């Protein structure tokens, strides 16, 4: 069955760029039925959608983070990636990647999640 | 508005019924989906669309919606249902997503 798994540094210095990769296994990222998203959760707080990408490269970004975010997809590697620039301590969080549907008639759903990776912003 | 508001916490006696609500203007146009998150674990989808349950989710979980409010109901709550629950939907732009503020469910 399809799985997703985050990878990347657990510690990033302030003002630098956070880079994470999500690897899709057990299935293809090249499905027109799904999008691939990033969600984060600061310690002790709620979930925040960061942005999503289709296999063809169409992106949607959280307006509050848009100026600092780049999400890209590499279908040859079955991966998609997140870059968040100019990080501060407020970007310290568990970062999740997830698959989701976009279907207004049936309802959208983030149905497959990675286990999450903790990223700490600190010097 | 792009916000989804949930009650911070609710409690339910073992075997009883609890309803968790999610309010937001975008819910008049888009379905909500619901996620269960236990400590130290990734969220798990429990309800989406018009009361759809993914494979493996017990039928004691159900969803409904009216106006600007979506609801998740747990009928016959079990000890293992104790968790944080988040709703999610598109915002009014139709392209972005927003998660609710989250509800901590305690099973007494």
C-alpha cells in the first residue's frame, strides 16, 4: 500500500532555508486524482496547512507563508519537496507530508500521512 | 473568513455519545474532513465528504453538516477514542486549506 515518508535535517539555523523531501512508496506520485501536501504542527499546537502540489507541478500555498515557500515535485524519483526560507524559531514544528484528494463533489481528504519529522530552528 | 473554529475540549462517559463541532463560513460551500490525532502520532482521517469513512474506521464515527457548521459524532465512545480531533476544509478562495483549532476529547 502507498506510503509517504519525510526526510531532511532536524536542525536549521535562523535565517537559513529549511528543506524537506517526501518520498512516495508503494504507488506512483503521478496520479491526476491526488495532490501532495505539507502540513506542520508546532509543539503543543494545532495543525497548519503549508501548501500542496500536483504531479504536474500546480501549486497552492498558504497565504501567510507564500513569500517563503517553494514546493516542487520530481516524478522520476517519486518525491516532492518543501523549501521554507528565512526561518525563525516560530517555524519550529513537526512537519508532515500527506496525500490528499481534491474533489468538491465527494469531499477533499488528506488520507495518507507520513510519520512526521521534527525540525528545530536554533543557532 | 478562512477560519474553522472548534471547542477546545469536550468529555464523554465511556459508551456514551459525543458531538464535536466545527464552524466556518467556507463550510457552507465545502465539505469538512475530520482527523484523529493521538499523542506522538500523525493524524488519521476518520470522516470526509458526506459522511464517508475510510476503510478501517469504526462505524461509531459519523459526520454531518448544516449551514456553516460541520459535526463529528462518536456514538458509543471507547477509551481508544480519546484524542485530539481536527476538522479541515477549503477556505473561501477554493484553492487553500485550513485546519480547525482542534478539540481534545476525554473519555471518562
